[in-house]
C-alpha cells in the first residue's frame, strides 16, 4: 500500500509526467487531485486522470512514475460513470503546462454530478467545497443534469430516480445565487 498523496507530491508527478511523454496532450485531473490543488483537502489516495488525446509515451511514463514517486494512479473520469456533459472540455479549468502537456481540472460540474451520483460522505463534502469556492453554481448544476437525464439509460449502474433525488437534495440544502 502506497502512502497518501499530498499537493507537493502531486505537483512533482505532473512535472515528471510532462517531462517524460513524447508528444502533445491534455491531461484532465479529477477527484482528490482537484481537491488538493484547490486546497480543500490535504491528502488523497490516488491521482485520477484522463488523457485526451493520449500523448505518446503516456502509459510508459505512468508505469515508471507510480513506482518512483510511490503514487497510485487511476485512469478515471466522470464520463465513465455518468454521461459526458455538453461543453465539459470548455468548462475544464487550466492548471499548468509541463513539457508538451497541458493539465486541466476536469469540468467541475461533471465532477460534482459524478460525486452526487455516488453519494459517499466525502463526495458530498467535495461538492459542497466546490460550491463554496465558486467552482459550481446550483442553477447550472441542475441545468446540466437535465441535459444528461435522457442518456442515463446508457449507464445501467445508475438509478436515474435516485440520481435526480441526490442532485435535487443537494441543491435544496445548498442554495446559492
């Protein structure tokens, strides 16, 4: 078992990944990595990321860096668990450029909806932090949820009624402008 990951180790990983890949690409961070870089959590278990497009040497770099830096890396993004939100790339937030890679926070609304669907207490706290920091707004969250409802049938692990209830419950208990 590898130790928890803090912000300095995450930043070392991003720099090293940018130095080792052999081509251009975009890397989208999600979950605990977003929480670390926005300072609402001090530690996380792993680095969840998505490459789009995948640069040459991406998988080889991850394979060596996870051992060298003693980090867990998961290829995971919200669009694996819920339908992709329209405009997610445009809403993704730029973090830094290293080598030929641009690093982004995966769209905060996609992250928030994915976390609300899962419904774990840490996920709910993360969504509340995103709201508090101004990364999301409840009206836009509800609007974007409405745009993916018809596609939920493509995600058999998701119960559409429970998901809608979770989104509406969050919105009603965390109103904002």
